[in-house]
C-alpha cells in the first residue's frame, strides 16, 4: 500500500508543495485527486462541488499529436477561448493571403465578437504565456515538436484553461531559468489554488504557502514555504527521536511481559496487547530518509584531467555549437554548464565522454580519468531485469570511502531500496526510483570524473540533498548541466555560460551571475528606450512593409484627420459665440485640447505610415 488514512483539506488560494522521497506516492496522490486513479475501498475519500474543475500537468504529456499547438492549448469550453482560436486562425490565414477580402471580412467580424465578450484581455494573457514559454508558430502540429516543447505546450494548456484546482507535477522540468522565474511570478500573481510537486527548492520556497510531506505512508502538514518546512521538520524529528527512545524502552518491557505471561493475554489484557503492537510499529518504523547515504570509493585522479584545445563542433554548418573553444579542467573543478535549451550544453558532455568527436581541435583526456556519465536519458536500464541483478552485473560488492567492503544488498538499503524490493522488476519502479538506481550503478563503477546532465530532474529533494553533500566531499571532478539554481549554488565553483553562440567562464555562484545579468539587461533596456525616444526614425527605418492591420488603419487615416479638423473648427466657432460664458468656455477648451492631442497623434501616424 502506498499510503493509507490520509486526511487533509485544500483551502481556496492555497499553494501547496507536495514533497517526499521517490516512490512514496506523490504522483499517485495527484492522480487520485485528478480522478485518473481510484482510492481503495468503497467510501468517498474527498468531497468537491459538482462543477469543480481540475487542470493537471502530468510528467508525460497526454494529447492528440495530430492537433496544432493552438487547438491543443485553447479550449472551446470558454467562449473567449473559442473566439481567440478563431481570431488566431484567421490571422494565420491572412499572413499567407493578405489580399483575401473574405478573410478580411471574417477578421473584422471576429474582432467585433471579441470586443462584445471582453476577450481581448484573455487574448493578451494567451499571447504572454505562449511567448514566455517560447513556443513556436501556433499552427505547427504537436507531432513536429521536441519533447521539451511538448512539455511546454502542456504547461500552457494547464495555465490558460480556467480551473478551481491546478495540479502541477514537476512544472520546472525542461524550462530554462528565465522561464522558471516568469512561472514563479505568474503562479504567485494568479488568484488560483495550486497543488504541485517539484524538486526545485527555490521554486518551492517562492511559491508554497503550505507543505505536504508524504513519508512512510502518512501525510504531514507544514505551514509556510520551504524554509519554514525545514525548521518545522527539524523540530518534529527531534520530538520523534525523543519519543522513539521512550517507546524503545517501553517496547523492551512489553516484549518481556508478552513472552513471560502467556496466561495473562486474556480479554482483560487486550488493551495492553494493543498498546504493545502500537509501540512495536513505532520502533520498527524508519522514515524514508533515515538511511539514505552515498558512501562509495572513487578511483585515484591524476593532475592531468581534460583539455579542450581550439575545438570546433557543429551538427550543421550553419549552426556552430563550439568555435575555437579552449578549456582546461583541473582535478578540483566543480563546473556548472548553463544556458538556454538547445545551445549545446549536453554536446560538451558528449565530447568529454567520447560519444561525439570534434570537427577540428582536440579533446585530451588524462590517463587516470574514469568518466561516469549520468545522462538525461537513462542508459542501459533493462526493465526486464531485477534490481539486485542489475547491480551485481557491475560488482558483487563495493568499497566505501574509508576502504571498508559493503555488500550490494546493504548499498541498496542505503539508497532506500528495502530488501523486499531487491527482487522487483525494474519496470515496476517509479521514474525517480529508476533514476536513483541508475545513479547508484554509475557510482558503483567508481568514476573520478562525474558528468551530470540535468541530474535534478525526477530526483526527490532528500536524494538531491544527499547527492549535493556527496559532491561537496567528492575527491574527483564534477561537471553538471542544470537549470536548478539551488543545486548549482551548492555544488559548483565555476560556470560555463552558453549565450548567443559564445561560451564564457565565470567564477561566481549561479544566483550572483543571474543577478548581474538581470542588472545588465535592465541597463540595456534603459539605453534602448532612450535611443528610441531621441531617434524614433531608427526603428521605423528597419521596417519594409505595412502589416495587414496597418493597411486597414491607412485606408481610413485621411478621413479621420479631416473629421478631427472639422470638429476643431466647430469648437473654435462655438468658443467665439460664447465669449462671455466662462464656464462654457472652460468645457469647450478642454474638448479642444483633447481633439488637438488626437489630431497630433493622427498626424504622427500619417507621417510614419506614409514612408511605406
């Protein structure tokens, strides 16, 4: 049984972070709440209103891949969404056939409909979400998208479709740091109830107002964000340890009584027997994180590690990944590789691992180097094998950092695989448990250079905390690709930043780098705005032709100007006729000022559009 007798209430506008070790049932609980899975038993486990609507971001996208992005994201359930979809479809058609009179007429009708049902604000929200999630052209079918793009389409779908409860399972997976920062702001600003699973502790700390922790089949509630949870969790653990010690002493006494007095176990002593059973359960219960540890030896590493010398690499000639790239990796380095998706971060790891070879230049690997590669896609994990057999193919036992021998059975238990699971088929493990097993297999091979490609995806916070502690004391080299700010801040001392075709090196924490970058971007925006104010013609000179809407505006612009000029002449005439009525003159002057301002704006638009 994954969990039993859970009791909790989700209040309106709660933002609840759900945490726990992989395999404790976090995703299962979301599935049950979303009614994708049922509870055991006949009784109704939770109560919601009849019209209560739930949107669910699952870890694996589930939609019709023949549909376009637009059809997938925008639901027809809401009139505004349906109108926006029609509006976008006509706009796309007009870009391919801008002179089509019927399409122009259709667009005009849909614009009127959107105004009537107040859909423009919703349309702006749709545009913002799709833009921030960096989705391609809306008419593209889902089947043409990458895995990361499909995930972002699914996230857009969950955010934009109205719901009473939003369930998010690892929403930051496949998002770069800029998009994660935007998502934090979006979720905190939205007036919405959210229950979410995440390994991103900065995201959890920013978003959560409550924390639910699944541990040992039970659910524990904490008020506040991640920092509050850590403080309250430490206090609860201290109290439990004190109670555990007391129960252990009582357990010994009760055990002696049970063994010594078989005649006493009559009906009148049933309460004492029940008490014994309860104490025994507490003594035997071990929380999910009690034994989690990484204590394996590492191969010796020499002074010469890895050297990139004038390396060029490209998948296609027009899109170089590395150009004249030089990097000397030393035996104490902890390197974080960051940048937007698709810029070549994983390519660098594949060049080190030998899966790719440079187009020119050299990648020298030291003679003592033994690489362990924890890739995004789990490699060599045969679902038909059993957990213990999979590891025994690597070694029958392992050696700890202090030189002591440790059996595979004990090592699995340290990695939170109880003996009852050692014969389990790998296919039956959760995604996070497979990742944990995959990591254990790599460490069992005793590498002295660890390549980690998005290691925080699908790993729970407890495992990540232990992994971070292991890396901090690891005697070899660590090179990691990650978008996880918390993880990078804790484990790296150097950053390689892929940005606009360049790879730059920084000796700073990731949070400090992001703060500096944000400050620079703000300064650039101020300079750009100043330049646009001083020389507005620079921007217009880059434009070559009018858009369809600008053509519509140009067609009526002269008439609009004539009408305003006529209105101004009428107001001036009326002012001359009421020269002695100062109240009337004040009203007319205000109207005149408004018309003159509007006329000036029309003149400026006329000058701008006349250039084309």
